């Protein structure tokens, strides 16, 4: 999927606020009928959207209950989401019977759209314009390339990865940012769910079975970008990312568990880092990441405990006090370098087990960037072995925080967890990535490996920058729950 980009300066010019209508126009206005907009500036790419939430006396209304008016023209607005391919200013208001909402002024910034020009991809590849979509509202297009060139989808056969059954899609003509027109396949679904798709050429070698494209359909709105409070700025606060490799049967792990707990109690340092604890020491640990069981190997972990800072530096156990001192030193070193990006995220969840997050990365300087999303759970109780660390009680050692449940930062066919490529971003440019995660909710609520406590889960987002010596984390953010929006954290 070609990520969406636009320059912050353009947003600065376009950012406007909405206010109460000036009173002109028909219809009585009342506090009982309320409409709220998710943002006031969108990219004019047909994908980015402003989401409206309408209520009457506190009860949610749908697109079937209200009428939408765009530039004073009655307009069908499925899902109460507005997107456009045409840059410009749009006035939008809604009516509910005789009642009328305030008028919103939405700015659509021209960012072009899809770039379908040849690239360096090898073999047959599939890309989707989004990895998650709302049923009967959003459109998903599949881009088929062979040796980097976009080809007509009729030249391949599509298959469902689950059972290798043949899939049939319609197609449409799409004009890209260079003015060239290509045929793209249209993906549809009739019910919520996730499907992985691969394709094979109808004549000659080439298939994408090893790198399928995965698309999730949901029955709730996909989140738009979080509002940028300072679109003209690229000066961001920075945090260090601490990845702790541990396990309940690791007797020496408490020496690092204690150091990290003490760090969290230190007001000078506890806002300067984000922690994710990966329980890979023993596979019957209730926090063992079943779907990411190779993560310790890809980080080069050869002994426990191991702590990795910014996916760059490793620390091994040298006793509680030394561990604590080394962590502080690494934080100090990490924060000497400015954050190369800022990160925001807007999350949607329908109170079920599917979580969708739109992560937005804004570059402070030019670079090759990748983004990852990890889901962690706090307050998991499991007995912790302890070979002599006495800084905390056995109960405190056995209550585990930030346990990684999902580490969604390993692209299909790749061997690292450094994130999904956003390509090369110039200073001020923005790129999006949509993540879809499914929580385990086994009927056996006492099985902590298969049943996660949703109220204790939250999200961690990080960005790595590519250098000649490999990729390392340049910034990381976290939230408190599965619905909390994260906005850019400016200095």
C-alpha cells in the first residue's frame, strides 16, 4: 500500500476550526441534537476521511437517521464519513427531522493519491490500499505488480490463503498521481472478518503465496487521523524504547524486573521511556507470545534476562544496582539525540475483540522509516522464580506489567521486528499505517495465555530509522487503553 503523505506547512495553511452556525439557513438548532467531527483537515485522496458522530438526547444516530448536506447539497454519506478526491473547502451540516446541526468547515488538502509508477519489487506482488475497511462504506483496491510494473488483475488468479479457493473480484480504472490510468481489483466482503489473499500469474511463473495481502472487514468506522495540534512544528519530545526479554521461570530475571520497577517510580526518568516485556524464556509462561515465538531470536537474545534499548543496545544482568544505573545511562544517551519523528494514533474498537489503529508518523528530518505496533497487557499475575533479589516482595515480582501479547512489526517474508516500511520521508512529511489486532478471548478465563483482560490491554507504537548499521528506534509512544487517542507530543 502506498502510504499517504503531505507536508505539514500545507496543513498549517489549511487548518481551521469549526464553530456554531451563524443562524442563517432553515431548521431549529438545539443542544439535544449534536454532531461532532473527528478532524477539520483531510487529505484529498479519496481515503482519508472526517468521521462525524451524531447523537440525539445522548443516543447515537446513524446515516439512516440523519440527512447530510455538503456545500448545501443533500449528499449520501454512508457511515457518516466524508472523503473526497477534490482539494478545497467544504461546508457540511446535518439535519434530524426539523433539527439542524452546526456547520462544519472541512479543508481537503491536495496530496495527489496513489503512485502506481514502476518500483523495485521483485516477482508477483499484491498490495491493498488499506488493511482494514468498514463494510458497505469503504472501498479497498488491490494493486497487482509483476517485476515492479502494475498489471491488469485479469492476468492473475486470486486465491484465499486459508483453503486456496479461487476468488473473483471486479476491477476499475484508477488514475494515479502521474496521470496514468491502471486497472485495479476491487476487494469486497459481506461480513466482518479477516482474509489473506495471494495470486498466481495465468501464464508463466510467478505467485505471491509467500507474501499474501491480509485485509480485515469490520462493521465500525475505521479511524481517521488524529488532529495535529501544531501542524507547523516538527520538534517532538522523545522516549527510549525498552524491550525486556524475561520469563516466569527465569530465576535471575527479577534483578532486571526490580530495576525497571524502580525506574518507573523515579519521577526524573519514568516519562522518558516506554517498556515492553517479552516473555520468551519458557513457552508455558502464561504471557508467552505464541504468534511471535521467534522474537527473541531476531533480537539476538542468547541469555536471560536481556534488555534491548531502542533495538540497538543490549544489557545483561549485573545485579540490581548496576542494572538500574545502566538503564539510566542508556536513557540519557538516547535522549541526547533529537527525535527524528513524531507519532500520533487514533484507535477504534466496537467493544468486541477487534482493534483498529491508524498510526500517523511525521518526519522531523529526511529518512527511511518503519513503524510497528505492539499490544501489551498489565497486571498479569503469574508466579515468578527468584534467585535472591530482595528489592520487592514475591507478590510484586509475580504481578507482571507491559507483557507483549502482539508484536505487529514483522512484515510478511522478513526476519526482523523493525516495523513496516513507510518509505523515504522528507522533513515535514506524514505517512499513515493502519494496524488490525485481534484479542484472544478464550472461554477459559483462567487461561491467561488464551484469555487476555481487555481492560488491562493498551498499545505501544514505535518508529525505526534505517542507517548503514541497521535500524534503530528513534521514538516511541504508548496509551493507557485500547481507545485512547495519542496526539503528536511536541516540545
